[in-house]
């Protein structure tokens, strides 16, 4: 079965993440490693350094191409975490994972965390604020790390109160195009830039579904699109199920996103997602073998 909206990326397109170079001829799986006590999905389960490291090892065994470490929850109504506390949570985990055979991404908005993390071996910065914090563009540009630029309306504490759009796909696409341009102007090569429409970040159910339907338009910007739909409240509204029981809905959404042009999927359930992508790729004649 052909993609309803083929990705504009060429089969030989690659994503450069520090010392890593990942081909984009197949969808990549980013496994989530939360070291926060209050993450919406697995808050507290992997809060300790060793629990987080062991969880990361399991995700690699299950097929994760990239690991994403987060020390500050960005769930709706989340309270900010101070710089010192975020570093205390993230750095010991990163220092153990930096020598793993897959690149490690750090999920942060803080330029000081970005710099420290990159110096310790982080290959990517995943920023829900799209490098808009003063000093953030420079922190990434002065390195070889990749960056994921995400769209968010508002900020985590208030973003879900009453999000408003005239045309959610057009507005998100325009914002991401502007942030890609800003990153390039700062010296970040296109091969290091990923974009994320920010499902659930200042979007209601209709907005999220509209973004998924129109994802091919965002992919049309020509940058790899990362989609983070895993276990989100959107699926609670659709299925009526709690967070722990949203695996099937999340895997279905990951497949639909890939069919609409997503190049990376950020997930909690790596093994289930990998199996589903193996089936999709077998149908389409691609391999999901490790690059």
C-alpha cells in the first residue's frame, strides 16, 4: 500500500546528530526516558538514575533508534523546574547513556541545560519552545547536535485552557517554517533540524485530529517531522481509556502519522510500535533493519 501522502524526503536523506548519522529511508523510533516525578504517562516510575538507565537499555533492545531524556514535565498544568534540579535529574542519566550505540536526545527548553548536555554527549536537543529562549539558538548552533523544533501555543501551565486557531495546520506550518529559518540563520544545518507539530501542546481534540489529517502539509516543508502522540489525552477522549491502556490507540496513531509523512515517532511503547512499523514496511517493501 502506498502512502496516501508520500514523504518529501529523499530515500537517501539523513539526520545528523553529533557523531551519529541516521538514514531516513524508514521511520525512526524515539524512546521516551522520563526522569520526572510528575510526567503524565510514567511519572516516578523511572525517576531514579539507575531505573532510568535500565529502562533506556530495555528501549534500545526493543528497537529504539534514539533515546529522549526529559527532566522537566511538559504535561498540561505542569510547574516549571529550576535549572539546578533539572541538571540533577538529567546529567547522571545522560552521562551513562552517552556511550550507548544510539544517539541520546535531551528534552529541555533551557540553554544552560542544552550546553551542559551537549558537552556530556547529547546528540540532540528536543525543545518544546523551538529554541526561542534567549541563548538557545546559539547553544545548538555552536555544536554538532541536532534539534527538534516544536510548536506550542502558550506554555505548559496554561496551554490547554482555551487554545484558538483560525487554521491550525496553516498556522503550525508557518511557525515551524519560521523557526527552521531562524535556526539556519543561526548556523544550524538543515540536516540537523527536525520539526514537531506539538500534538497536545495548546491544541484541543479537533486541533489534534486536524493536524494529523494535514500532517503531509507540514512534511512538505522538507524537514523530517517528529510526531509525539504516545498515550496522549486525545486517545483518552476517543477511547475512554486511562493512560496505561492507550497503547493500541497510540500505535495506530503512529502508523497513521508515518503514512502521512512522519519520519520519527516519539513513543513510550517501543516494542509494540516497532512491530507495527515492521508490518507497514513489509507491505510497502521496506526494511526496518537497524541502519
